[in-house]
C-alpha cells in the first residue's frame, strides 16, 4: 500500500474517473522508482531482523493506479515482479452491493476504502500475514497512551486526590477544635476582665475596643496627682494586709476615685480583718465589703472590697 500523499501522487498525476492521469512522465517515473526502492529496502530489513529471506513473487495492484497500463507496467519493472491487477469488488464473491451502489461504483476511487474495510473484518490472521503492529514493529513500553495505562493513571490520581482530601479534612477538624478551645478561653478571659459586658460575640474585637477606650480615658493614667500614685496605693494595701492571711487577688482595678479588689480567701473572718486593716489608712475615705460568698466546690470564700480614695485638691 502506497500511502497518500506520497510525492509520486502529488508532483504530476491527477485523479480522473478511470485512474490517474500523468502530465509529467519523467517526474512520475522517478517517484515510482523511489517508492519501489523503499519497498524493497523495507522487505530486506524486515527479513534480516526475522532471519528469514522473503521471496516475493507477485505484486497485487488495486485502486486508482490500475486505470492506466502505464502505471503497473512501470511498477512491475521497478520491483522486478509479476504484477497482478485486482478489482476487489469482483474478486470477493461475498461482497454484495445494491443496484444503486453498483451503478455508481468506481473501483479506481473506492477500492482502497474497500480493502481497508475487508482487512478490518478479518478476525484471524495467519503467520504469513505481514503485520507491522506485531513482532519487531509492535508498540513497546514507550507507548503510554493505552487504555490500561490511562485507567491506571486515573486510578492513581483518584487515590491521590482521596488521600489529599482526607488529610485536609483531618487537619481541618484539628484546627477547628483548637479554634473552638481558643475561643472559649478568650471568652473566659474577657468575662473576667470586663464582667459588666453581658453579650460576647467576638471577644478579640471587643477586647481591642475596650482597651482602646481605656487608653483614651483618664483611667489609663498610671500616675495620679499628689499622693494618689498607683505604686503608693499598691504598697499601702500590701503593707496593711497581714501575712498570715491566705489571700489570692484575682482582680485589682484602680481609678481616680476608687480601688476595687476581688479575690478569694479561706474564711469569712479574713474578709473582715482585711477591711478593718485598710480602714485605718488615711488614703481611703471609705472601705466597704461589696460581697463575700462561699464557693462550696473549691472550699473558699469569694469577696469584693471597694476602697473610696480620699479627694485631694
């Protein structure tokens, strides 16, 4: 089979109803010689590889090149073989064409397609068949685009995607749990720092807002005028609370007018002792126990004491 567009078909001949017409015999003759040399070389190489000497005796021609005796006579001369012309439709008794098709059938144009169709219908091939898709010419491992390779690649890709999705989902669950714990801790800290706020939606944003308010207000001033210094107030409270009292201060707020102390101790009497000790100081106009309740679970007393600072001019 000479594949189109071989140069011999494109340089000079043109198709017509009965075969190919030649307008440049010299060019066509040179093209036929070149093709025949390629055929002989291919058979020679194939025989050397297989270790078999192929003795070709006949060349069977069909299709568009059989319309002119000039063609197959030239091919027979170049190959040195006996040339047989075949009309495939007439040679195959099993081929049945309708009357309309028979009237339009042109073997010079349709025999090539018919030959391919007949080859495709052939189920069993003999050892003598020259199949360039088997043996030394069979596709090797370098041919990756097969159904099996594509299926394997698709399976591997699916497994990889599933593994990545599983890993991301597990990582998401871990991060989500960690975020929930951090959010709960932030809400707890915010409630302890700003107990007057009852609605907590975003503790981080609300905490920033509260800190901004504190920074812009007078309460944020660490040193007050005259004797109302924070360090002095803290030192006075520390000196007046007896060392033998078990005391844990959880909240201490100092502003320009008062001091708020929240904490825990182990007895109600300790709260009274702390109040009495602080009342002696000349820094406080009033010392008041705001609350004192027992925490049965922890076995301690929760208290809150408010110290009213003495006004100074």
